[in-house]
């Protein structure tokens, strides 16, 4: 297994829509293991393939502290959303930035597991927030895109200055 470098804003891969996974290959299984290791090492509670430069619809999530409940989802789709929650989010691709984001409090997400079997996850609170954050990455959306335009512009400038 390997810890992979995480891309940061304004890398263009982060703002592209990722391509669906067509088949589960050995390389994809290896990639998902490396993504989990990278997420745990960061540390983080989620990671999407575009964050490590792979524009494919693959996410990993584990909100537990003991690294015992990893979720790997291919081609995840939100089929139901309800309620509202405001959560202070961070992003491994936006270092040094945290802010409050409003999202659905409960979501039902369907997708495929790493064996290619259908999976449905009924998630609330932090797991729901994290799944929405990671699925946004697959659509090229960062959490700052969900803030007011004033905040978004401020954070984009801050990140660009940091990069220069
Ligand atoms: O996708 C990412 O950039 C990972 C991100 C996921 C996320 C965080 C907060 C709300 C929604 C989604 C992170 O994991 S940032 C780091 C973080 O939140 C964390 C790190 C260590 C322990 C607990 C949380
Ligand atoms: Zn993120």
C-alpha cells in the first residue's frame, strides 16, 4: 500500500466532473486501498479519487476514530435527501480553510462496493455530510462553492496567495 500526494486548489482535476467506473479491476482495488491509507494518514474522514489526481467516480469514507468502518463506493448517487444540517467542514484539498456548510441532514446513497455489488447507505449527521462532501468532489464541487460568493472569492484569493 502507498500514501499518495493529495492535490490542492487550484489544481484543475479538482474542478472537473469525474468519469464513471466501468469495471472493477485489480488496479482499482489497489487504488481504493491506497486511498484509504492516504485518508487515514492525512488524517481525514473521507477522500475522493480526483483529490489524488484520478478523475474517476470513487470515494472512501470512515468517520470512526478506530479505522474499523471503511466505506468504499463506486459511482455513488444520492437518491434521497431530507432535513438540514450546518456543519463546520474542512477539506484536504483546501488546507487551512474551515467554514460552516449547510447540507441535507439525511441522505440515501446508492453505488457499488469494491466487489462490484450494489450497495445502499442510509446516512445521517456526520456520515451524511461526509458522503455529500465526497460526492461533490466527483462533480468538481468544493465546499467553498457552497458558501456565499463573498466568502468563496475571499478563500480562493487566500489559497492562490498561499500557492504563489
Ligand atoms: O474530502 C476531503 O477533503 C476530506 C475531508 C472530509 C470532510 C471533512 C469534514 C466534513 C465533511 C467532509 C476531511 O476529512 S478534512 C479533515 C477532518 O475533517 C478530520 C480529520 C481528522 C479527524 C476528524 C476530522
Ligand atoms: Zn474535500
